[in-house]
């Protein structure tokens, strides 16, 4: 990871194989500038390492921001039973990767570090995305905008999509 300091702020330098641009899914996204082969490490998800208790406190703050009309994006990654990574820091460009129900990347925990890995070959110009995989109980809190064919309208881990479909069908009866 390369860091640059600009006007007193630490920022992660955009790797040469990526570019930051407006996304059709949400806000900004990271896009492949060059061909990225399957199984490549693309970028590390970095941030402040926090305890589970601190992560819960920050989640309460996030919900308060959302209720007040602010940013409700989730940037916390589970590392292990004791620690999480809060990626809501300016030097974490990986936080710009949007969710998709048909992802081309996945997040992998490799020796306590979170890496975004290519699930398949990624063409130049293609937006990077991965499945955020929220639990079924949290699905209603996270509407999905990915537009994938298999999207159920909410960000939920893939094995639980059938439950969301069933609940939505029951509501529409």
C-alpha cells in the first residue's frame, strides 16, 4: 500500500491498475484500469483496528447519522472474534468498492488482513464489486441497487436470498 500526505491528510495512493470514478451503483466506485486476472490480490481493505465493543459503538453512531439524513454506509469488516477493521478512513480506497449480487471480487481474510481478490478475470473499465453478505436479519436495513439478474432488492448473503424472496412474496399476497 502506498500512502501520500496532502495538506496534513493521509491518503492511499490509487494503485496504477485502478481508477476512482462515479459509479452507476452508488456514489464512487473503483474500476479496473488494466486487465486483472482471476485470483489476483487487487487492493487491501485498510483502516483502524477496533474491538468488537468499539465497532458496536460506531455502528450506533452510523445509525444516528443515517437517521439524521447522513451517510449510512457500512465500512466495518470482521477480522476475528476480537477485532474488526473500521474502514471509514480517507486512506482506505477499498471502501469505494460497491456491493453486487453478481460480484467479480470477494473479500478474503489472509493472516488477519482483508484483501479484495478477483473471482474471475476483470476487463479494463469494469467496476469492481463484491457481495457484502449481510445477515438475513439485517437485510431490510440495506437496500440493494446493483441491478444484477439474481438481485432480490436487499444486500444479503447469497445463501439467504431465498428467504428474502419468500418474505417479499408473502408481503405481496
